C-alpha cells in the first residue's frame, strides 16, 4: 500500500525545497558577464562560481545534518490546507518530515532504504503504512542531502547553458539538462548570476496517473539568506501547469546538530 496522492503532493515538494541549500561555507565574488553581446559562460564556469560562492569544494563535506522548521499552504482548487512542518535531514539520504495540521500530525520517514508514513490522531491513535512502489522511488530521489545544482556535478557534460534570462527581475542563466541524462527528471534550472543559487527549476513533464494528461511542474526559490555561512532559500513556490499548488516558508534552520540514526526509524 502506498501513501495517498495528497501526501505525495505535500511531502515531495518539501523534500525538493530543502535540496535548495548548498553544502559549503563562505561567499565568493560575483562574476560579471556581458549580457549585451551574449558571452554565455560555460556550465563549468557557472559551477565553479557556484562552488566559489559557497567556500570552495573543500568545504562541501562540512555540512552533514539539518533541522528545518516552517509552514506551508497547499492549494486544492478553491480550498487550501495550512500546515506546520519540521524537517530532519542527515547525509547522505536520511530524512524525516513532521507535518501538523488541525491537530493531526503526519510523519514521513526515510532511513535510506525504507520509508513509512505515520498518522497520529487527536485521540492518540496512530496508523503506520509502509511506503512502496513509485512513491518510495520518488521519496528516495528526493532524499539526497545535496543542493540540486551540486548533485549534478557528475553530470556536467549533460548540461548546457542556453541563454541569459531573468527570474522575477534577477539576472540568471538557464541551464538545460539532456533528455537522456540519468538526472533527466529535471528539464531546466535557472542559476542566479549574483549568488549562484537556484532561482527556478522545471521538472520533466509527467503523465498524471488519474487524468492521463501531461503535468508540468515548476518551483521558484527566493529569499535566499545566509545561515551560519550557508545559503538557504527561505521561500519556495510550486506550480502545476501554471497554477500555484503550494507555498513553503522556512522560519528556522539549524545545521550540524548531530542527529542519531534512530530518528529516521519507527
């Protein structure tokens, strides 16, 4: 038995949101490009600047855990659901999400191999369901601790800088990902030309299992702030076929607090 479609809509964007912080300290100098004559940087130049703005590759191993709290609003037609969340992440791919809404708490737990969904009712009763099949695959894919762009470091030859662009007024470059890449679930990623963090991501279109129609998913990242030397996108907006589906906001981030493995089990 797999988790409900509603929970998939809830936890997958949460997991994806918190791939949006880098694993390194520091801040480098911005590189200026001549947008007028279209001197596009190479993918390797963009990645080098990304690493530089986060303290260099030598610092990428320093971040090993995170505890992140916040809130989100999920939209379903004319209705919406407000939730508070607490996310635990541990390198390389352990994750736990606690969602609280209307007095009911839902825990989504992944220990690197297996996943579970636990619902705690107001009366103290609980229901535990193992996550299997396609939902487990998506959960596993979302559990990587690295920022999205850093996770593509082994696939740079599958990436192409195609144009200068802007995302909500911020100069950036658009990078496309080859269809046959092992990370082809992503289609395009927009990287800011000031702090070199992700501003927008488009996922490859998927066929909705209910309607049979292709669905286009987009995620916008904003409000990038430094926390203990690390960049964190404090806001994300998730769109499905151009319609706002979810807004997530981070209120607190704690890094490297030493999370025990038992947190990621039931």
